[in-house]
């Protein structure tokens, strides 16, 4: 991927110091937020949007993980997701996935590597 398509997100140090980061983005011409987090030493990013009620995962609490730290959790109704794949593990939406946002890391900085994404301040 050409470097002009890379959009800086954060440093690895910033990500490791936080439970998650949120960035406002425009993805496929829609204003949304993105969640970025580290899980088992890997960085992941998803559009912050639960498919059940179309709410951000952190809409009721400032958290995206369940109490075990093993699953992403929508704070509105408790739907859980595999952090590595974004796949819903709850019966109503089982098998549906959060929208993945590709990340690349260079010299300790993480970048969005999505052609149809722009950062919003």
C-alpha cells in the first residue's frame, strides 16, 4: 500500500498506556468513531458500532471490554465480540462482525491503512 494512504492514529506507547483509544473518522463517507486497542500484544481497530442497536460499544460506559478482559462488549445490551476478529458471540447477532479497520505500524507509530477513511478532528 502506498504511504500516502496511511493516516497516523497514535504511537504504540500511547496505545499500550490506555485501555483503548477512540478517534473520530469518516469511513466510506459516513462520520463514525473508531476504537483502537491492544489485545495480546497486537493492535486492532474497528468502527465503533454495534450491529444490534447501532450504538457505539462505549455508549453507556467508558469501556469496551467485558469484566474478564477477554471480549469486547457493547455497554448497552452486553453483546460480546471476539477482539481478534470482531465476530459477535451473542445469540441475536452471532457470527456478524464489527467493521475491521486495517492498521499498519512503522517505527512505533500506528496508521490507519484504509483508502476510504479520513480522520476528523
